[in-house]
C-alpha cells in the first residue's frame, strides 16, 4: 500500500507564532495549540501558505496564518472583548471548511 494521509506531515491550524495570543484565550495545558494539528500533504500545506517560501507566503493576503489572525482580530473588535476558546475554534473551523482543510485534529509536536 502507498503512503496515505496518515503519513502526511502534521501542521498547526492555530498559528504557532501567535501561541501567546491563543494562550490568553484559554489554549493551555490539555487544550494548547499543539492539540489542533491536521495532516496535510506538503503541496496542500504550501498552497494555503502561498507557496514554498513561507516568509514570502506570509505576505499573500489569503495566506492561512494571516487570514486566521485577521478573522479573529475582526471578531474581537466586533464583540468588543476577547473571544472565548470555543468562539476561536468556531471561526477557525469555518475557515477550514472554506479552505477544504480536513477537520480531523491530531496532536502535533510541542515547542
């Protein structure tokens, strides 16, 4: 049998460079951002990050990390307060559907 998705690399859905932001919204301990990873083939991962060069990709407006953080910041401005962990997850899952990212979380590597 060939390599399937179970062999695909794990990728964080909640951007690691914003770990502290997520921690302030309840993503700690058993619910830290390392619990929210998905398996994506490398080509699919590069596509949502705007290509192979992640630094250049971060500048692409539709890039995953940039898009997620903009959506979360907008939601907090609208709410007038910090989002709860569940509200953050609701927004992220909606974006995962739009980007056709599988909504099957797996534990990733912690820092």
